[in-house]
C-alpha cells in the first residue's frame, strides 16, 4: 500500500492532466452536440495544432534549463516567408527549399544562443529582441503582402494523407494497422523499461496499475487510429509528429545531453562545478528551438498555402502554455515530452471546442491566459508543499 501511495503521489500531476483532458473532451463533446469527436474534426484538431506541438517539443528543453523563448512565432513567420519566396518566386526545388529553411532556423537559434549562453544576456531579453527582429524582417522580405500558392508537393506536408494500401471500403485499413503497430511497439518499450528497472532494483509501479496504464494508452492509440480510419486515413503531418515525439522523448530521457539539460535546470551552478559545459548545452537548446521553429514554419505555411506577414502570431504563447500545462516548471528542472503532448492536446481541444460553440477570439485569449496562470500556480503550490 505504501508503494502504491508513493506512485500515486509521484504521478499525481500526470494523472491530473489526463483526467483534465478527459473532462474537457467530455464537456465539449456535450456542448458541441457530438461534433467534437467526429472523425473529420479529430483530424482537423491534429492538423490545426501540429505546429504548436512541434514548437512545444522544442520549447520544452529551453524551459527545463530555466529559460524561455519568445521569438518562435516570429521565426515561424520568417521561415515560412523564405519558403514562399523560394518556392513561388524563385521556383526552387522542394528539397533545396527544405534544407535552406531548416538551416536558416538553426542559424537563428545559434544567433540567439550565442547572446544567451556566451554573452550572458537573459533569454527573455534576447528572444524578445528576436521576436521584433524577425517579425520586422518577415514584413520586409514579403513587402507586407502574402505570397502563394505553393506547389502540391509542398502543400502535401500539411494536407495529404497516407493512402490505404489495403483498399478498405468503409475504413482506412492502413490507419488501423498503423495504430496496432504503434500500440504494440509502445507496450514492448514499456515492458523493456520495466524489466530494466527490475534488474537494477529500482522501485516499480504495482503490476495491476502498470497493466491499467498500458491498457489505457493502447486503447487511446487505437481510438485515434479509428478516427483517422473513419475519415481519410493518417495525415503525413501525424507521422512527422510521432517521429518527433519518439526522438525527443528518447533524447530527453535516455541520453547524456538530456540528463545534462535537466541538471542545468535543477541547479545550474552545481552543474557547472560538476564539469558540465552549461554554455554549450544552453546554446544547443537554442539551436534546436530555432530548427523546430523552422519545421513549424514550413508546416504552417503549407497549411495556409502562403507565406504571410501575420503568420505565427501568439504561437509562442501556445507553445509555452502547452509546456506549463503539461507539467514543466517555470523555474526549470522538470517537464516531459509526454506532458507537452498532453498540454498541447488540452489547448487544442479547448481552442477547437470553443470555436465550434462560437466563443469569440478575445474571450478565447482570456481563457488561455487564465489556464496559463492556473498551471503555473499549481506548479508553485506543489513545490511549496514539497518544501
């Protein structure tokens, strides 16, 4: 019983987020008259919030180190504008455009990382300046107007679906098979992780609770797969999101650089004294953020089918909110990719549900602000109780 109590207490925030997501889905399913969970709308939620999740994945390591990036919305706009100029005006090949835009994103991250990590300017100031610089450059390179449309190859990133190789009549069988494969892979990974913790004598989740967790997540994966199967299948964007989640979950949890990121957030002076090159790690997190902001810029531009000066407005707030709602601490040191995913889903379902029932944009912004405030307040309350 003591072990189970410790498990529940240690995972209270995570369980709370899952229950909150379930409650929000149920609430809007009722308020929208069942529209929220229609296959078409579920697919739209993924497509509408994919770029926010990409930004949240990049933002999480920055927040874990105790910093923040306010420039990502402007970087999304700037990289989308560069993509539009290359594809539409210069008629550059898709691959060349992709490489150039990603390189520009990484260079922007390196620029900001240099001032933050090596010069010592606070990240808040550096990225606030970046927000203004790259928003201004976006307007300048676009001459204040939108450029489009893109080629079908470029638009496919955000609009196309994996074809059904099994030629299902009413359901996309490929989507269902993809769901089963993903579910089985997840179960095998968790079983392997549990075997390792048992081998080294670490405390484990009780068997019954472990089985419940696996069953719940497997069922969730299959439900999402069914929604995709009942519409057009799996979006290409969803595959990209799954790959990013897997890669970054592995990096943050199972690599040296991941452990050093958490160490810096937990106690930066102690990390420096222990031999960690804190400046290099902070620099890398900024480069990574710039790179993923460029990915989000490509995805968003492909969805809009144009590069536009107003692209990316408030994206930084959504990404930051997703991380904080997902359990990342404002003071650094804590946070997970899974939490960022949950936070993005909560924000996405709220945005979509409020839009369906006709809540005005200004009220939606106010509600987002309250959600961020409560998420940070909960973090502070939990930390004070631990003390």
